[in-house]
């Protein structure tokens, strides 16, 4: 089998890698989002989920760790206090890391700060996603829960801003990172938020960020609390307790930041529902989720990625972030059709992802009769460190973070 580097549409040169690595490295050396902005995000996590910082937090975190280690996801994310424990423990550092990644990669930064994309569509009114069931599925447009079936009319959001769809993004890290990026990049684009170094908002209705979050656990309350914290005026105590000066203005004004949440299992999501979630999006993210999807079902995950390929319009970007190296390895036992003689095989998540998007998706289909490449790989790193700046304050210990990322463009 030819390597993915030999396939048309694969862009992964040493020069491109060096430029991307240099950019991310410079972000981690105190360029890009300021310490003030990073502290603002941490303050939002602390203030929005303040009731979780009590004597029960440490035991709750240990309970979550145990369930995750045993791959008991329904137990790990089965109650409100465990969801909030996860969010306050792991989401803040991830949010800062994702913010630096997005702001540091030119393709992503320009996507958020440049002219809006207008993907072809004849309908800007859509059902907000799916039906209520006994399992408690719900969709909400922060800050109100929407009845089902319901329609959500966006006032030309496609021409006034950006839509980002976060698959498996319920814990709040992606939405907070995007909110921070929207705030930061407005300083360069003149969009409708207060620049990071300014105390005065620049209210221009031409810049609306809409984040759609889909996750199998019921994160609705968590993301709504974070949304309210993002669009609320910080308290005097929050500003006074920060090690860096923070202004008493919202990170984003609510008229420039919209958030929708839907509780769904993306591996079993109907094509029609996934199509609505992706409609008019400029960016789709899948962070610290893909490796778990592969380990749950390789066949369903491959089908899901091919469905994404079919539904995403040319020009849309797809960002995958996950654990680096051996932490993201998929094992196939001897009962699989992909193994011989009962031997277990291990596949790096990155290889499976590239194979599906850059090779398998080029196979002839009803939408790709000419068997043309469907994706271009814009940037990639097998291991990138995000290192925290000194002086940031948070009730829990903050940790540096290592991850891999892969950015693709639908062509």
C-alpha cells in the first residue's frame, strides 16, 4: 500500500512542519494570547462552577479517574457533580492549550479573523438538533432550553461571523478556547468584541461566533454556566484576585457569542442530524475523542469519518487533537478480519485517520465519481507541548499539556 505522503492532496512538508512548530513554540513563549486573557478564562471556569470547589471535589475527581481508567464512560459522566468535577479539573488547561493552538496556526487564525465563508444553502432556518427522549436528550441555545421539535433562526450568521461545530466537546474546553480566540483576534480584525488589550468594547454586529457542541453526555448545565460566565461582567473580587490586571467587561458580549448544545452519540448519529450540525460551519473540531471512538468501534468510527467527508463542504476545516504517541494507539485482537494468526496488531491513531481521510475517502462514491482527493492536510504535529505561563492563578494545580494535532481542509 502506498504511503499517505505519496497521495495527491497530502501536504506535510518539512518546511510546513517547521513553520507550524515554530509558530506554536512562539505562542508558548509569551506571544499571542496575553496572560490577562488566559487568566480571564481561568476566572470564568472558577466563577461559573464555583460551587464545585468544596471538600467533595477531590473524591469526585478520583471517582472520575477510576471510571475513565476502566472505560466506564456512562458512570464517569453520569451525574452532575462528576461532570462538573471533570470540567474544573481538566478543561481549563485544555482550553488554554486549544486557544494557543488555534491562534498560533495561521490557517485557523485567518479562518476566524477573515471574511466569513458562505457555504451554499437555501435554508437558514433549521431544527435544533433532534427530539427529546426518555434518555434526557436536549438541545439548548444558551441561555434557554429549546422545545422539540423547534426551529432556530440565525440572522444571516453565515455572512456576519463564524460557526464552529465541536464534536465530543461537552466539557467546555473547546467553547472557551474559541471564545478566547474570538476575543483575541478581534484586536486584529476589528470584529465585534473588546480587544484583549482594551477596556472598551467595539460593538460591531458583523462578528458573531456560534459554537455548536455535540456530546453523548448531558453537559447542558456545564456549558450553559460557562456561557453565562463568558458573557457576564466579571465580579470585582475576580478582577482583584487576579495576578494580572483584568478589565470589568465580559469576555464576549452575548450578541456576538451564541452557543447550542445537543446530547447525542456521534457514532450513532443520524446522517440528517449530523448534516444539520455541520451546516454552514467553517470549522469542525474533534478533541481528545477520536482515539476513544476508534477503541469503541473501528468500523463505526471509519464510517463516521467518511460520512463527515461526504457532508462537509469544500473549504471547511477539520481539526483533530488527541493524546500523543503510544497513548493514542488502537489495538485489534486476533478475531478481527484485519489480523492474521490470532496476533494482536496496533495502529497509531494518526495513521488510521490519515488513511481514512487521505486514501479511503478518495474511493469512488456517488459524490466523488472521479475518485479525486477529498482532503488536504494543512498542518500536523505528533507531539506538541503547551507550557503554562508563570503567575496564573486557579484553585487547582495547573499542568503543562502535551498533545498531537492534525488539521485538514475539505477540497
